C-alpha cells in the first residue's frame, strides 16, 4: 500500500463525488478538498470562465498541477473533476498519494441529477442524455482503468454509498 492515505473520488459529472465526499469527510473526520472549488478560489474565476476565456487545455493544466500538489499531501479526501482521468499522469499522482475511488451512475441518473445545473462548460447548450452518453462512452475506458475500487451510486443514498466506500477501502488495506 502507498505510504500516503489520501482517498480520491473520481467519476463522471453527477456521479455524486461532491456530496458523497462531504459525508465521507464527516464520517472519517478528514478534510475534503474539491479541486474545482480550489481552482475557482485560486484563480478567482469560475470553471465556466476559465473554459471560455483561457480554453479547456489551460484548465487541464491548472487541474493537473493541483492534483500533483494535493497528491503530495496526506490524510486528504480529494474530490476530483470528472475529466481528471483524461491525463494518466493525474491518476498516477493520485495513486502515489493513496487510493482512487471510482463512482459510477447510469446516464439517465446523471442527467436527472445535473440537468438544471448550468455550471458545466462541457454540457453548455447541450445538456441532454445523448451528449452525456457520448462523453461517457469516450471516457469509459479511462474511468475503468483509474479506480482502485468502484462503487455504483444509482438508486443508493449518500449514506449507503459512503458506507460502501469505507467497507471496500477497509478490505483493500
Ligand atoms: C469536467 C467536470 C467538472 C469540471 C469541469 C470539467 C469534466 O467537474 O471539472 O467542468 O471534464 O468532466 P464535476 O465532475 O465535479 O462536475
């Protein structure tokens, strides 16, 4: 096992990383850090503004640098943006810092959860099931290769998902 014990939540938009992460943070009495929130704080821009004004590649660069920095810390719960898996180096860094937990959800459930949210630049003007399925499909392989443990979240409560994560992590150690 890695000497560091971070828990990094990864998965597509709307799979529950932020809400599950907050509960996990309470249950395990550990600080959770949301990479998107931290990027917004450090750049004083929203994720939407960064995509629009600086481009996606620039966002990915900032995201990668932050992931590397946080992976070097310990005892953290790191809540990653859905695209963190697009760069294998990010996953390597997260794994060097502890375990990765892949959250999964059915596309219909993802759509139901995020349809009213206008903050996600990749779905701006195309918030629909078809686009969600397309992006999921493009990323499927990367997601599957990136999770040390995998937890399905469709039709489960936050409580159930976080307990399942804790149980699976305990088994892994
Ligand atoms: C992205 C997911 C978002 C955010 C950005 C890009 C992606 O995070 O990082 O909009 O590429 O899937 P959430 O997964 O928290 O929505």
